[in-house]
């Protein structure tokens, strides 16, 4: 009997203790989380020279280079946000942005397409 009352008081104490603490969650989407400095969000590409190094280090085969249309494409359905493309790009053309709201209403919109800005044509 005393044991049960003890448990009851303990559980009430825990509930009241948390009533006055700040919540660990945010009222998303009204309030948004600020990602840390080393966060790896949506990869953004600018002034790619088409050397092809990132294609070799991408573990999921998410990157394609359309040389005919001079487009650099990243398929977010395959991308695992490892950051290898940004890390190994010798021209610092890829940056892992802090953007994390990547939901779309059409699968085709998950393929990011960036204009290429260089003349290096190696494969
Ligand atoms: S972040 Fe990783 S998985 Fe995504 S495109 Fe770059 S190398 Fe590929
Ligand atoms: S310049 Fe950078 S982003 Fe462009 S293909 Fe080479 S490694 Fe990839």
C-alpha cells in the first residue's frame, strides 16, 4: 500500500517537474530549428567545371553530368547527404547548404539541376 503511494507521489513529482521545463521540441513550422555549422543539407552547386571527381566519390550514384545540356544534376532520392561531393571537389563548386525542408509534391522535383560553368570535359 505504502509502496503504491510512493510510486504515485514519484510519478506526480516527475510530471510537475517537467511542467516547468522548456520543451525540447519546436512548434514547427512556425518555429524553425537553426542547424549547426557542420550541418549537411541540400547540396548546392555553382561554377562546376565538369571534372567528374564527385561522380567517383558519390557512394549512391546520385550525381549525373549532362554534358550536352551543360547541366549538373543531383538526385535527392539517392543522395545520402554524406558531403563527399563537397569535400572532394577541387574547385569548391559544391556546398552542403543548411536547407533541410526538401519535401516536394512530385518525385521529378527531387532532381536538382544546376548549370555548369566550366570547360573541363574529363570523364
Ligand atoms: S552528398 Fe554524398 S550522396 Fe549526396 S550527391 Fe554528394 S556525394 Fe553523393
Ligand atoms: S568541378 Fe566539382 S562539382 Fe564539378 S564535376 Fe568536378 S568535382 Fe564535381
